[in-house]
C-alpha cells in the first residue's frame, strides 16, 4: 500500500468522497493530525532536520544563548531610542 497526500477542491469533495466510498476495498482515508494543526508540518520538520545536520557538520554556526539575548537587548534598546 502507498500513502499519498491529496488536495481536493472544495466543490469536488462530495464527489471525491463518493468515489472513495465506492472503492473502499482499495482506498482508506485517515486524517493526519499534524497537518490539521500545521499545514506545513512536514516541510518544517524536514527543514529542522537539515538545520540540525548543518550545525552538527559545522556548515552552520549556532550562536550562544548569551549572544542571542545580548543581540535582543541591544535591538530593544535601539528601538527605545527611536
């Protein structure tokens, strides 16, 4: 069995579901909770994995927590001076 993602135009859902019901021996539909909560879940997951690999390999450098918050503080101070 293969798993696929299918996008269906709103005005075709009823006809599509009718087709699925008529062929239910060969097709099963389940809702993916991850996609219900975030339509880009799998793209984000893939990017996060790539980011982790880039950091582990040294391709990308991760700044320290201290440097991050210093940058935020400096940015906030600059905004307050405006």
